C-alpha cells in the first residue's frame, strides 16, 4: 500500500515537472530596417489536466520598434492568459515590427507560468535589423503622415515620394489589407470596412527604401 502511494506521488511530481514543451523552428532572424520578423511555434502542455497559463513579455528593442506575441485567441504587448486542457497544443507567434530608420538588435522573452504546478519556462527571440545600403546613397525623400491617429472611421494619409512607389496597409500579422501604386505626392482616405480593431501599419515602398508608420483603428 505504501509503495502504491509513493508511486502515485512520483507520477504526480513527474507530471508537474514536464508542464511545457516547445516546438520552435527558429528563434533568430535578420531583416532590413522597415521589414517585420514573424515567428510561429507550438506550446504543448502534456499533463492530463486543465491548466491556466500566464504569459508575460519582456522585451529589449530599439526605439521605434514594436514587439508583440499572439495566442490562438488574441495578440498582446505585455500579458495574456490561456487555458489548456492537457495534453494539448496551442499555436503561438511572436512578432517584431521594425521602423525604417532604427538599426540594431532586439530581443523578446515570452515567459510561461503554470497555475497548476507553478513551473516557469520561456522562449527568447532575437531580431537584428541592419542596412546594407551604402552610406553614400542619397537619402530618401519619402514622407507619410496619418490623421487622426488613433481613428474610428476614416484615416487621412498624406504622402510624398520621389517618382513611383507602392502604398500598403498591413495588419499586425503582416497581412496586406490594402495596396495601391502611387506617384509623387497626394492624400488617401482609408475607410476600413471588414477589418477588425487593432494596430495597422501604413507602408510606402520606393527605390530609396521603406517608410512605415503605425496606425490604431478603434472600431
């Protein structure tokens, strides 16, 4: 009888000790300024119980960058909570949004803590943005401004470029929701209809590089 009780205790301890497993293809990326880096990975909870998991983000990124993470149900900048009935898998993602001028390296640690066992584990992602354009290149004269920002119905986007370019609006996952070819300078009015509330990125691409601004849509 005592041996059976001891065996059950050992099984419980082993179960608690293996609260998380991660399936990560890569934790590093190199991009050009103005490009985004996106990672996807699986969080696996092997225990046969319902576990509430707190997720915290700790980032060290250059000024002008944004770092977020997403569960299967929401994206967040600091903290989120998910409930998983193990054994089960949740698809997670990490996103670095760089600007067109800030070079350097940014890191983000995604920390997971089990409410059942108290175990804590983490995954750390690192992104480096480095320009390969020669210093003698003529600086870009591309400019873009947004008003109002945040907005709840329509956003006025004023742009100015040398020659031809492409105008894009991307959601937080990097999906292009609007695209148009542009020339010279002008004003565009963006009236989202099917898009959800959240963060979007207005991007202008020319031969001189990429200029990107963040816009917040409050529906």
